[in-house]
C-alpha cells in the first residue's frame, strides 16, 4: 500500500526485506557481466554490507526520481521511501500534502534546490524576502542560489520575536512583486524567536502571486508547526516546505524531505537535481520508519510533547531559584529560553563562559546567547547575532525538547546547569570583591598623595 505499517517490524524482517530488494539490482545477479563505467562494484565487503548491497543509488543521470532499469530494487526502495514519508507527513498534521521526495542533502542545500527551480519560473526575480532567523545555513542557501536576501527584522511582542507582516508587505510593494523570487519563512526556531506567521504570509504571497518556501527544519515533530503549514496552504500559498531527516527521524545527517501541495512543482524540483544520488538517506529513514511503525512514531511525538511541558516547568523553577526568569514564548513549541540577567550586566565574558562550562560538563545543544554580538555572514553584518534581532533586552540560554529526549536528559541538564550557575555567581562575586579591594587601595594611595 506504500504506507508506513501501524506496528513496527522486527530487525530480521527488515533485513530480509532489504535483501530481497538488493537481489533485484544487477550488481547482485549471479551471472552479471558489467561492461559500463558504473556497475555497482564495491571493493570492500564491509562497505557492501553497510549498504545492504544496494549500491546503485537512486534515480538516473537526469532525474533523481526516475526508475533505473538495472537497479530495480534500489528504484523500488526509493519509491517506497517517498510514499512512506508522505504518509508520515500527513499523520504529523499536513493532511493535504500531495507529493514529497527524500533528497540526499541537508536542509540548507535542499532549500537552495527549491530556489534554483523557481529561478526558471521567475527569470526577472533577484530578491528573496526573509524574516530574520539567525541560522547560517538557511541564509547561505539563498546566497548559494545566487539571490539577494532582503532581511525583515522581527518585532518584539512581550518576550517573543514575531514576524513583521507590515514590513514584509511594504518591502514587496517597494521592490515590485515580479522582482521577488519568493518569501522564505521559518517554522522551527530557537526561542525567543517563534514560528513565522505562516497564515498571514501565505495570504500575502497568494495576493501578490509570489511563491512561498517554508524552512520546516525540525518542525515535523511539532503538531503546532505542521498545523501552521496546513493552515497556510488552506488560506493562502505555500509552494514547498523542507525538513531535515536527522532532526525529525533520528537518522544520521545527510538527508531532507522536500514536500508540497502541487505534485507537478515538487516533480520539477526533483528533476532539477543533477544526476543520480546516494540511497543512504532513503535507506536510513525507511529502516527507521519500518522499525517504528506509525504507532511507534506517534508515541515518540507524544513523549516529546510531554517532555517539553516537563522541561518548561522545571526550567522555570530553576530560573526562579537563581533570580532569573523563563522567557514567556508560548508560540514556540520546541525551544525554551531562560534569562541570564545576573550574568550579563556589563559582562559578556561571564555569559559565554557559562556556555563553555556546560559544554565541558557534557551538556550538548544548549545555546548561551550574549547581548550585542556581531557576525559577518557572506558580507552581510548581523548585529545581535544568534538572538534574531539587533538588540534583545537580555542575554539568555536556550534548551529544546526535541524528538527522542528522555526525562533523564532533562534532569541531568538541570542539575548541571544549576551547578554551573552557582559557580558563575561565586566567581563573579569573587571578581567584584577583588575590584572593590583594588579600588579601595587606589583611593588610599590617592589620599596619601
């Protein structure tokens, strides 16, 4: 049926299935005689076993989605993977999605592929409207495709950084709709930035006839992010949305899913990919989804949501203890932020040192964001880089509840963060005492003089 099974398969069944697919590829035929330049020959038996002898990759020289006659098993693997992934995207909340394909590139390059496909549809266009999100790969995806990003600064509402819809529309009018390739919006992001106002942006794109590409990097795991995409497509225009395989399905880095509501446009994007491609990302995600089944994946989504609530409540308690505050970001369903006001008063070094302390204590993924850092990315200068705005009111620390997180991860993180904050506070007090003594000595010398 081309759908993800409800109950996951055991490993031996999955391996039997993969071996059945592999013996359909010509490189595994007993009497095969290969006289071409690409015959699926592999020098290392270890490498062959690692790939289940599915060596030919996916697609043909001109089309990543095309069937390869001498690789029937690999071609079937590709078709099945795309079908199963489409089923999961619908299950996760985007019910009206019509087509998708797995591409063996991470999110940034997959966004670039979308922009290059739009180039042929809008030859005059040179700009991409981009509500600011301080993440390098999505910014560089536009530069790499040869377009000029038009950065729309976010609006501070309470603690949240939200899309400036009026500024987006004003910029479209100023530049001219025909000169704009697309609006490039974002769902999943680090607090205090929250997902873009997708519905409003989709309506604007529909009214000005401008394409709309959504960076949904780790949004499949969030029902709220997927709902925003579904609603945006319902009330306005969303041409494609791109998501990472590793962040949403717990597989190695190296693949993404490009999905959309127009079957023909998604096919155009797949045909834009030059040549055949590695089957590894497709193989990894198919194995994972067959082992989980829809029930297993739903359970992971449920656990992630529960852990988000737990992380939120416990981080708030810890913030209160240290006279800090959990920033109020109700529109962000994955990431949280805690203020670091007691560290950031004229002391950026103390803030960045906290990040180093956490990392050396084996806390990965937590981001410490000081005030006012400046970063150059492809000759563009970003003030307050990593905070998604020029002047956020305070330094802060990020933590996220992503798919696969366990209660033990949350508890260990909070315990280590508590120790690091106490250590930072003691060191700061010690420095202040030294400064007071130094100032006192200087005053005495001045009096004697």
